[in-house]
C-alpha cells in the first residue's frame, strides 16, 4: 500500500475517533480552509487552531457520526 493511502486511512480513522491532534497533524501550520456560503459553518479559517475549532463545530452537526470511504 502506498504512503498516501495510509495517510488518508489514518486521517479518516482520526475523524471517526474525534482525535483533533491526529486529524490535523499533517496540515500546514498556515492552512486556510474556506467553507462555502450556504454551509452551516461558512467562512474562512486560518491556521491550525481555527481549523481545529471549525472541524470540531462541524462534527457536532453530522448525523452519521462517521466517515467511511469506499475507495482510495
């Protein structure tokens, strides 16, 4: 298995465990996440701390509770 797929599997496992440190461990410290208008948490989030807060807030709205990719 290649490294990129393993990183993605670890990322989704971290999401399902709500492990914010593991979710963001490979993110660039200067990350900018833009959530489009029309989404409940629309806005621009800069840096690890803002992105972590945004993901945490967004995860509270997910009825499914988990992410289960079918293919990589």
